[in-house]
């Protein structure tokens, strides 16, 4: 029972506490930021900025807005702010006020205007408009209009100072000048003395500013116009320079094209000349090859003819031997019959011996006469050859430079001709030796039939032929020597080749003649000693000759085909080698002669040698030729002579230089240094030609332009002359 009562008491107490807490929570009012709670009723007025208990019936709660508020004060037109200099200014100022966050100020504001109207903008503007306007007027009167612009911060501080911070519970935090401008003239009252003075000052200031502005504007226009004119002049000058540069470029391009065209034409002509030379050389080689072929064919034909003739002769010889054999048999059969006539034959032999002696003396005398004639003829030909060689040497010395190539070709041709002549001479000597041998064999056959007397005759004839062979060898040797000396003056190598060929041919002929004479003499002695045993000797000789013919025929057969081609190839190779050596020696002599001529002509000159082989010589000769051509053209041309006297002579007397005379012509045509600074010499001459008044002057300047182009001065700038 007691426990139940205790729990009941506790429940009641709990319920009471809960009810009390609910009542308290219901009566407690909280404030938000920017608001103040004002409680009135039982007791004094109480202000709270966080929360307060309000008992119904006993208390009354009011909420006051204490946030920052803005009051805008604007004065414009006739109500504008009057400045210290009596000028009106349209102004708009924002004032920032709030209720001071203190118990007394909140109560004071609530008592003055009420808690609800404390934050009403209309109420605030009506409350503070007059005060703020008066403050603006008061402060504005202390500043000129210009100072208001320049001292806005000071103007604001003065406003705050005049108004103050205590405004019956309100606080002025700050103010801001939102708009400040001069009042327009149409809004001012001319009858108002202050406005009239302001109008006058405004007009005076604006007029002066307008004048200055107009002056600045006109100066700006003049400056702009001047800059435009200068820019236009600069543009025109640049366009002029551009046109001059373009014309100069076009002219230089034209000159380059002309030079390239001339160079192309020159190269084309040179290539055509080279082609012609190559064609001529090829034709010459073809002709030489054809001649060699014809010569080889002719040699082959002659060899064939010689072989045929030899075979024919051998057949004839064999037939003659058979006839002689028959005659010998007949003679042997008639020996007995001829014994009776032996004494008469002895007498005949004596007569024959006397006749042989006389003939031998006659032959010896004739050979001596031939030797004397041959010697005199050789001496005369030698003297003529030496004189002719001297003349040709002098002529070759004069024309050696221009005719070097012709002399070289002539020497090559003579070398080939000498080789051909040597081969022909060799073939002729072989033919002569064959003829002599055949004649000797025939004479020997006759001698075998005739007997001892005929053997003596054969011996005399052999001696005569020996003398004749020696005489011919001497004559050929002297002739070859004279020809070699004559050719040696022209080309040493060719002379040596001809001399060697001549000496070899002479030696061969001499040896062949001596050998043949020895053979004939030996045969005659053998026939004389053997006497009646000549039949056996003839048989042996015929056998030997048959073997020789057979061996020679075999050798000729072996030479057919590849062997023959090989022998001919060796002969051609030796011939080509001799010709090439002769050409090399001739080129050496030509180069030596050219070096001597150039050394003598340029021994006092300072020359930088560029190029090799014949290039340097050709360039030197070409330069000398060009110089001579220019000198001859100037000396033979009246127009060029006039140009030379006009531009390289002082007043026509030849006493000045090119620079002085060109300066005189420049002054004559009125050309300034600015006109010439970017011009070439050819362009300057072209301007002079355009300014020339008569045709004679134009012709002179045109010739001078051509001369400058020929000398390579046309493209050089005038400033290089430093006029």
C-alpha cells in the first residue's frame, strides 16, 4: 500500500515536472541574428538578443529588426548640391544605418518610433532625409566642384563628421557617393544669382576647354595628315626603289640570259667543232684503215704474184736446165768434133779475155762514175734538204703556235707514209734480190754450158753486180740520211724512225747484194774448178733447190690461216708501236716548242697557271687573240676611237682617266649621288642615253655600253668607282 502510494507520488511529481518543462518551453522565445526581443509588461522593459521567457498575460513581446539599412539621398537639377564655386552638382549618396545593439538604444528607438517602424525604409527616409540633406549641403559648400571629384574620400569623411554617429539610437556606419556629376545647363535657373555665376563659370571653362580641345583636335588632324603625307612619300619612295630594283633585276636577268645564251651558243659551236674534228678524225682513220687494207691486199697480191712468178720462173728454169742438159749432152757428143777447133777457140778465148778485161775496166769506170754522180746527187740533195729544212724550220717557228695540230697530223701521216714506203722498199729489195738471184742462176747455167771463159765472164759480172749493189746501197744510205736530217728538223722522232728504217733497208739490201755476189762468185769458182764434173754439181744443186722450194712451199703453207694472221698481226703491232712512239715524240716536241714560245713571250709577266696539257696554252693564246682583236677593233673603228677619246682622254687630249671623265658626264647630265647609289654602270649609261639631246651622244653612249659589257663592267655598281 505504501509502495503503491510512493509510486503514485513519483508519477505525479514526474507529470508535474513534465508539465512545468512544457510550459517553460512554451513560454521561452528565441531570437535570430539581426533581431532584438523587447519584452514589456510586469516589471521594466527588457531587451534580449538571444532568448527570453515571455509569460502570457503578464508580458508582451515585440521583435525589432536591427540589421543594416540603406538610405539613398539624391539631389539633382534645381535641387542639386551647390559647391563652393557656386556650381551645382547632381549627387547621389547611399547612407548605411542600423539600430545600435545596446539595451538603452533599442528601448529608445522603440519608444521613439516603435519596434515595427524601426526597420521601415519609408519611415527611416522620412526620419533622416532632412538631416542627411542638410549635411550634404553643408559639406558641399566647403568644396569646389573639381575638388569633389578629386577628394571624394575627404568629402565622405566630412559628411560622416557633420552627421555624427549617434542618431537617437541609430548608428551611421558608412556612406558611399554613388553618383556625382555637374548639373546640366538647361536645369539651371539663370535668374538665380548662384546659378548665373555657375553658368558663367561653366561656359568660361567649357569654352576654354573647347578651344583647347579644338586646338588639340586640329593638331591631331595636322599630325595625322602630316604622317599620312610622310607615309605616302615613303611609300612612293619605296615604290620607286622597288621599281628601280625590279628594273635592275629584270636587266640583270636579261643580261644573265644573254650571257647564258651566248655561252650556250659558244658551247654549241665548240661541241659542233669537236664533232666536226671527231668526224674528220674518224674519216681520216677510216681512210687510213682503208689504205692499210688496200695496202695489205696489194701486198698480198704482190706476194701471190711474186710466188707465182717464182714458181713460173722455177718451171722455166727447170725447163731451161733440161734444155741445157740436152745441149750439154749434145755438146759432149760433139767434143771430138770440136777438138779440131780447139786452137781457134783458144784464140777466141784470148780475145774473150781481152774483151772481159776491157769490159771489166769499163764496168769499174762506169761504177766509179755512178758512185761520183750518186755522191754528188746525194750531196746536192742533202744541201737542198738542209736549206729547205732551215726555211721550213723558220716558217714552222713563226707559225708553230697556230699550226701545231696540223704539224702533228702531218708528222703522223708522214710516219705512216714512211712505214708504207719502207715496206714497199723492202718488198722492192726482195724483188730485186730475187731477180738478181734468178739472173745469177741463169748466168750460172749458161756458164756451165759455155765453160771456163763464161765462168770468168760470170765472175766479172758478179763483181760488177757487187759494185752496183754497193753503189745502190751507198746511194740509198745517203738518200735516207739526207731525208732523215730534213725530217729531223721538223720532228725528231719521225726523223729517227725514218732514218732507222732507211738504214735497216740499206743494210738489208747491202747484205743481200754481198751475199748474192758471194754466192755467184762461189758458184763461178766451183764451176771453174769442177769443169767436166758440172753434171754432178748440177744434180746436187737441183736437189738442194728442190728441197729449198719444197721447204719454202711448206713454210708458205704453214703461214696460211692462223699462222699467217699471227704474222700479219705482229707486223701491224710493230708498225702501230712505231707510229705511237713517233706521235709521242712529236707531241713532246710540240709541247717543248709551245713552252719556248710562251716562255719567250711571257717571261716578264706574272702569271698564275690554271689548267693542264694544252688548256693553259690555248687559254693564253685565246686571251692574247681577244686582246689583239679588241685593240685592232678600237684602232680601226672611228666610233670606238671617239668613245676612247671622249671617256678615256682629258678634253679629247688623252690626259684624264675614266673616273674623271665619267664624273664630268654625270655633272653634264645633272645626275645626283642619290640617283646613282643603287644603279649599275649599264643603268647609269642608259639614263645618260635617255637624257642625251643629240644622236651623236646617244651613239657614243651606246658604244660605251657595249664596250663596258665586253669588258665585264656593265653589272658592277657605280658606287665602286667612288664618284
